[in-house]
């Protein structure tokens, strides 16, 4: 059996071990199209040769800007095969950031998904001297379709590709991922083939999947989290279905996947819909639903709740949970992994209790990305922790509480930025994550905050905003929260209510309101008092200096489009504070 050392080795390995008739697929004009292992190899060989015929060469930078689709994966593999460096671009990036990245990386060719993104890139092209070619995944008037690149794959062509690939080592650069960052220009994270392949190998034991199963991919492939996960699926003979992030409910129902990944915001939206739907019941059905959800929110790993609880859980499954899974297309899920942000304890309890096994992990783009992750076996999961460190990696908590890491998945450095590389990787090879955390007696890592996001009140007391925010998001009435007050006497918060839950409560209590007027809803005294009562309860357990003394309600969610969140859904705190300075 061949050994996978470089990313483009994965499909020859898959052909030798599994030879899948259905290796990957996606919707094209509303119809699912699939590719066998051999078809993936042939298609990517043809695209790779086509790029060489354009005059592109090993080491050239080639970008992809697209939502999740099968063509993204095909282009990624093809670029690697001809020795190119894959540079993912975020579809939500501004023209200014795209221009900067394409110039910084000296992009030669861009693959675009459709007309809007093609127009975005074309609008930048005049300012990017290196950019000579733009190809599209969908029909765009006046622009060449990516399939026009396909070259005939004969013996000579395969030999040409092999000659190039023989010069590519496991430690050569495979991709540059520009992290959006919360301030300043994007940084280009350089990841080698070995960085990512090693992370695939060390993550496999934590995500129990097997040949013959299907994985759904909808998180952005421009992030290393989803991209690494898909490589892992390929490595294990899992058929991958690519779907748009705005079509998750219908794709879950159509595919009924065995495995997928998600971020807490998406998991919370599903949870909210389940709660809203169940609370619409009347009489005995409503009582049973409430009983089942209360049971779910007390779930603990490894059967720690005891025999009586487990018997009740089985009954709840028959009466409520099995119907939830079936209705949502979650009935076959054996593994669900969450990353990118802190997972609320109630979400971890809920999904595991209803029979959708969910674990939380931790990592960064700079670590390809997984540093630690919980597992599905006995004594492998702790709620509130992000698991044990993956094999081959090492975590050290420095005196200031910062999480530092070493491992084969640690990046090569920041592209064209040696000074910044030295800022985060010290002389002893430790990568300084910028996150604050601790390792407990059982070896589980816990994240408490971002080092750079901690601040002091005017009284000199430190505030760790993420700790408070994570606690506050445990309330079903709070969708988003931003703790503010740096240099002030006390901490305050900007709160976006969960309007679905809030409106349900208002209907139950007989309060008149217009669902289509969120600004009017948050100005109502009854709503303010409800959130205040939630805040009072949530403040318990915090020191007096940490308690939220005042809050301001916001009528709309913080978003990528609004400029308050990065593409990976992290808060841009400085932007938020500036935007809502009047409210603060």
C-alpha cells in the first residue's frame, strides 16, 4: 500500500485501497453530479496539464474564490499536481483585501465560482500585474469555463506530471492561507504538504468514520478546518457531498450524512428551530417536549448521569429525539465535530443527548488546524474542554497563561513576513497562539480567552470578555453578546437577543408585538426587564468587577456582511466598539 506524503497522493492511495464509484459530488444546476475515484484522478490530471499548457509552472500561485462546491476540490487537487501553490480567497473579502492578497502572492490565475465573484476579481485585475487568467466554475458570459482547461491525458502527459511531482517533497509549500484577522492586513500562513497530512493522520482516531459512509461539507473550504477534514474523508474512503452553506437544511435531508463539521452559530440555529417548533405544541405534547429537553440539557459523557437517567433518555428518544433526528436529516450521523469558536455547554449536551454525537476541538490556521479535540470513546470527552492534544503535538502553558504549541502541523511561517513569524514562533520553536488556557489533571485543554482581548477597568481589574460572553450565550434569550468597557468603571455588554425565542416568550405571556420590527421589540420595557433578569442570573459566579452592570440591545445580528465579524465568524472587537460607540 502506497504511503501518503503529499496531498495529491491521497487519491492514488484511495484508488489502490478503495476505488470508490462515488468519491465526491455536488449540485450543478440543481442536480447532483458525482465523480468516482478514477474520474477525480483523470479530471485533475487534465486540469493540471491544462494549466501547464497555459505556461504556468511549479511554484506559481493560483487562487480559488468560490463557495463550497465539487469544483473547488477538483481545482485544489489539480493545482497541487502541477506543482502550483493553492491560495484560497474568501468570497466575502473586500476588493481592497483581494487586491492586496493577489499582489502579495503574485497570483497568476484565479478560479471563480460564478458571475458575481468573477466580476469582483475582474474589477481588481487591472491593479494586479501578475494576474493573466481567470476561469469560472459556472457559465459566465464572455469568460472561459474551467473545463476549457482540460487537456488530453495520455502517457506523455502523465509522465510530464510525474516528473514535476517527483521534485515535490512532503515539506514543500502546498498552500498559503491568508487569515482575515481582526485588525490590519491579512497574513499569509504557509502550510506544507506534511503540515496538513500529519494533521489528517493525527485527527483520524478522534473522528470515527469508515468506508461506505457519506460526509457533508458546507463550511468554507477557504478555511483550513473544512479543507483538512475533507482530505481526511478522502483518506478514509468517505464519499463527500459539497453543499452551499445556505442550503444546509435541504442538503441534510437529501443526503442524511454520517459525518459533518459545523461551527457553534450554525448548531445554535438548528437548536433554536427545534426549541421553537417544540414550544408550539399544546397540552400533553408540550409537557413531554419540555421534559425531554430538560433531560437533554443535563446530559453528561460516559453515562455519568446514572441508570435511571439513561432509562429516561431512552424513553425521551422514542417520544421526541428520534423524530427530531429524522425530521432534520440527522438520523445517520455518527460523528459531528465543532470548531472555530467556543461551543456552548447546552449545545454539547443537547446534541449528544438526542443521539447526534458531537465533539469540540481547537486549533488555528497556523496549526493546520487541529491542536486538540475531544473523542467519542470512554473518558475521551469533557464538556467545556477542547480535548486532549493530538498525537505528535505538544502544548505548554506559559507563565502568563498563554497556550503555546509544537508539532509537525505547525506552519512554515508567514509569507514574506519573517518579522511577524518570529513574533509568534520563539527561538525554542514554540508557537504562541494568543489564546489563554489551562490543561487539567486528565490532560484536557480548556480555552479561557484571547490574550490580546483581555483588558482592564479603570480600577485596574482584568476582564476576560470571552469567559463572560460564553456564559451569557448559555441563555436561550441571547443570540450574541460583546463585552465592552475597557478603561471604564465597570463592564457592559452589547446584546443581540434571540428573536425566535424572545418572540415565543412574548406570545406565551400575551405581550403584543410586531415580529417584523425588531427595533421596536428591543425598546419595549417588558423585553428589557426579561433580558435584565437573564443578566442578573448569569452574573452569578463572576467577581463584582466582572459582572455586567449595564447592557444595550441591538436589533440585528453582527455579521460578516456588516463588517463586525471575520469570514471565520470571529468578532472584530475594535470595529464593533467604533460602530456602536454611541450605544456604549
